[in-house]
């Protein structure tokens, strides 16, 4: 009885009927190293590859143990040929590659004597490239709330072919991220850098990457992109006359498209409170920095100390400003004691001097 059971078990094993709990072929061989496992590979005659590398599954059909064939299909055979190239792989070459992985297989080869390999090129279109560039810029500036970069158009060279349907693209010369929290020279400079990098038509270097680490395919290429920058700027709610005092209540923030490559706009109205306008500003218009004058040192109605020097005497008296002015400018004042008007020079925000 035991003899017949052993014979039955042997034939089950040889025909690949026995099922195994483990998918690891090395474990299968480890349980019965004395038994040769029959597998038949039927070679295809012609294959157009889609990925950067190819496996046994691409070039042959496997018959035999389901578990063994599943393992065999994953055997990496090589790197896919470049677009336009053809590679001829013989039955003997494939047999050698498979037996390097599993020397315990009773391998039978059928089908064509050679398989002709070519790669189906991936044609990258402008729309896909634009979407990927937009995603990259969104990640670069995801925490930024003062400006936005928009991609208007992308132009890729024609007849540019790549390998691998599953791929990613890295952009080599995109600028780094910037953060703007307050108005300063450094901030304005950084904003100008953003404009230089992203405003107008730019040539961008990129790398197309497909495949895994063992068989990675990389190809560098360049394309042109038309981009523009918008900034969140304070815009006048009402028309403001020349000489008007800047008040934050007269402005509201709006997204404004910035022309050119030099940034020169007022970013924060609160920080420019009290400054004056050199020229009139229409409603709905942002203010440029060169349209702003320094804040007034003295304003009409302020109480000041008038300094009168007479030889070795220095007399101080209180006066009221009758106009606005900066340090070094002249204004009229009136004495709080006598009511007499005088023309004085502004020394600072609390003192004036008689001419």
C-alpha cells in the first residue's frame, strides 16, 4: 500500500498537480531538490515592448506548474531596445537566462527559434507635459499665498521619442521656493528673482525617467514654456490724488498679473501707512514703489516746539503746524501763545526751527 502511494505522489509532483502554500520557487525546490520540475516555454516570434525593461512574460508563454510559471514570468531578461532599434533574442539565449535563475527546472523550449524585439515609443505631448509642469510648480509653491505661477503654453520638439509607458519627469532648472511675509528689500529682490525665472518664455531642462532601479531609462530633453506670475497686491478702492496720504482702508488685496521681470510694487498697505503718493492713482490700480514718497514727519495740526536762537540764547515756544512736511522742508506754523504766524524748517517730528 505504501509503495502505491509513493508512486502516486511522484506522478502528481512530476506533472505539476501538487499545489504549494509558498509562491517562492526556491522554497519549492528546497522541499524536493531531487525532483526536476517540467516547464515548457513557447517563444513568441515578434514582440513590441512597452516598458524600459522586459521579462520572460513578454517574450514567451509558460506551460506547467502555475506557481512556477508565475515565478518564471517575472525573470528580468534585459533592457528594452531604443526606439527604432531591433534586437534578436534566440531560444538558446533565453534558456540560458532562465536556467541561471532556476537550474532545477526541466525546461523545454518551443515556438519560434528567435524573438524579434522592438520598443513601442512613448510620444510625450504638450498637454501632458504642461500638466506635469503645473503639478511641479504647485508643489514648489504650495505654502505660498503672495504669488502664483501660471503655465500658459508648452512647446516640445517634434519627433521626440521615449521608452516606457509608466514614467515620471523631473525638471532640472526650476527655481527654488520663496516665502514672503513682510515687505522689505530682500522680499522685493526675491520677487524679482521669481519674475526673472517664471515670467515670459523660458527654456526648461527636464529628464524622462522610466523603469526600476536595476533597468532605469533616463533621457534628458528641453522644451519651451510660456508662463506668467500673479501677485496678491493692495489695489486702490478709490481714485487717489497726487500727494494723498496712504491709508490701508483705501486699499483691498487683489490678484494682479505682473508684467516684465522687475518687481516694484507696494506689497503691504499697512507697512506704507502715512506715506504720500507722488502721482495720482486710479481706482483698481496697484501702487508702484517709485510712486511713493516718504511718510510725513509733521502733519497739519501737530503741536511742535519752535526753537529760536539769538546769539547765546535758545528760546522754546509751542506752535501748531499749518501744513504737512518732511524733515528739511518748510511749513507755516502759528504760535499757541501769541497767534503769530512764522515760516519754519522741520527738524524732526517734534521740533521746528525759525529761519
